C-alpha cells in the first residue's frame, strides 16, 4: 500500500513539475515522502 502511494506521489510530482517550479515542488514532495530533506532531494534527482 505504501509503495503504491509513493509511486503515485512521484508520478504526480513528475507531471506537476512540467508545469510548475520543478525543483522546488518536486523536492518538497520528496521531503514529505521520505521525511529527510537532504537525501530525499538527491533521491529525486534534485540538488538542494
């Protein structure tokens, strides 16, 4: 169940990133998912 939520969030983040401030938005989503500000940004391919 958690993996499905994660996949949906990341998918939504990717789609949303196309129309908005990519790095900021995606990064904040990753932070919320992983609850670790530094590694989560790198995990999603964004620099801090």
